[in-house]
């Protein structure tokens, strides 16, 4: 079942759900929808558990959570993310657990593999017919003259409504045809929505990070690569050119951090839009940082970006510049090959 079929048809949700496909943005939204449909807000503290399959040593905790009785509610929901990062044997173990989910509980497995993939078959392909499989793929149209992808077009239109802005038809059509990752589209539109209530095609071409300023890349690569002095120097040059540049820098930083976080995992995959020739360098940085610090760096960058989008960081350009500089300096600790605690003991 395609993602928007799941949204529109609201099918019955039974014991087992697989969130598949290639778009993390739609997968995250599918999870939120599943939680809304399965558990009232007042029951979630007691009956909702989450696990990262790639970060736990064994699956006993998942098996126990799936078998547990609901507490002060009718259903227990267990969400397992990162299944697509597992090797063959752990994937088989996870499927075995899935086959034993008792009636009344629901196990959601996030396995971001294309349903038609041949190299790595989705876990859900081995489940029974009663399992709900949600495909989050959003294939781009083939060629600029082709009609826009319905999934991408609807996603863009809904996102514009969420941001309370409008856009020229050409902007929507361009994004619907493109092969951009949907998370990148969301970042670009959020950035553009900060200063404009109607996004023109000219603004889209000028500001969109699909054609990112090389200085943004240079700043983010230096900050995440542990070259703090160079990152601060590039940041100063960027602010001298345009005092409003903070949101672009933080978007680039979040993208770089996401790539490093993915590469910190043993089976991590390059995010869409990241050049393959960068994989060795990013994996080296990710290995040195480790998954915990890489994830922390990503969350810090995203949090700073959101603070500007929502206005929490203030509209004063000096405050935003200070925010970028403070985060850049803070990254020196996160990107060090030694853990912060080991440095403190010296």
C-alpha cells in the first residue's frame, strides 16, 4: 500500500506493520499517523515503546516488549526503526519476533528498503498477508517534460499549507519532477518560507540549497571535520557577505551531520544527494565520532535550524551569528577523536 493510500483509506491496523520504501520524511510521517490512530495521547507513556534495531545488542528487549500486556489501555505499540541497516541474520531474527506478536498489540518495523529491491528483500516480504506494508517511495518523473510525480506534488502542496505560504505553480512542478530527497525539499521550503509568504520561481532558483553555495559546504565540512578555526573563518566570510545567512549555514550543517551519522553505522548508507566520492571521508569521521556523538551533532544542528525557523532564536542577525559560532565551537568537542570524558580526565 502506497503512503497516501494509507493516509486516505485509513485501513485496519492489526498486529504487524512494515514501513518500507526510500523516503525517510514519509516514513516519519507514517509513524506519527500510526501512533495517532492506535493510541490515545493519555496512553502513550505506558503503552508505546521505541527501539533502534541497529543500536541494540540483541532483540530480547523487543521480544519482551511485544509480548507484554497493555497497561491501562487496550493496545501496546512497539516501534523498531533502522531495520534496513541490519545484516541478513538479524533481519531473520526480527521477522521471527514479528511472527509472534499477540492479538491486541502492534509491532511497527521501519525497514527503508524499496519493495521491489532485489539485493536486500524487505522483511515484510516474508510476513503473512495480514501484515500492513506501507510504501514510502516517491519516484521522480522521468524527464523534464514528464508530468509531475503525484506523491511529490501532494507532499509539496501539503507542506506549503503547513508552512502557511504559497508558491508559484512552476515551483511546485519543478519539485514534483525532481529527484530531490523529500527531507531536502522540506528543508528548502522551510528556509524560503522564513522570508517570503509567496515563493516565486526566481527565489526558488536563487535560494534553494539544491544549488548550494560552495561556502556553505566548506563551512559544514570544516565544522564536522574538526577544523574549527577554518569553519569559524568561513562563517565570518559568509556573514560579511550576507548577515541573514545563518539559516543556510545550519541547513548545510544538518545535512553534513546526517551523512556522518549514517556513516557511523556499520551498514550506513549515504543519504540522497551526497556524492559517492565523499563516502570514505564521511565514514572515517563517523567512525571516529561514534554513533552517539554523531547523532548528537545532527540533533544539535537541526535544533538550531528549527530555532531560527520558529523564531525562537530571535530575528536579530547578531544573535543568529552568535548561535552559529557557538555551535561551531561546541562541535570541536563532539568531533574530537577522543571522547569528552577522556579529555576531561587529562
